[in-house]
C-alpha cells in the first residue's frame, strides 16, 4: 500500500473508531489493523478490515427500515427514530446510498480506497 493511501486510511480508521456510532466489531477490526500497520500482518489485517467494514456500512434503505421499526423506536426513542427515518429519506432523495453518521461516513471513505489498499 502506498504511503499516502496508508496515511489516509489510518486517519479514517481513527476517525471511525472515535465516532459515537461505531460498532464494537468495527472498532476491534480497526484496532487490529492499526496494530498491524508496518508489520508482516498488515496485508492479512487489511483484508479483515475491509471485510468487516463492508458488512458494517449501512445502506440507507436499511437505516430507514430500522428507524421506522419498533426496534428503532426502542433504541433511539420514538421522536428521534422518526427524525432518523426522515433523514434517511433525505439522504436517499439526494442520491445517497448509505447512512451518513460519522462511522459510516468514515467507513465509506475507507472503502473508496479498497482497491489501493490490497
């Protein structure tokens, strides 16, 4: 991986991990990858990181469906769930494909570099 790509991904992985919306699995994959940077494990951990992030990036339709569900209302609270669903509709109407929370935004940025990472 070229140094500029590596530096960019390191920055975005840290941004992802620091965000309130990052799940534990993504944090763990991010930390494992950061620990492996510059070692003989880097290539292996890069593949694992990409696989995890591809699973974690939330499509906007999934966001809308979850926020509109009973489970979404329980997690967010009824009013916030309605706002999240409405925001998801705005993202979709603007042509967005994924959730734009801080974690998903960082994940999307990382995955844009996927071909340069492996």
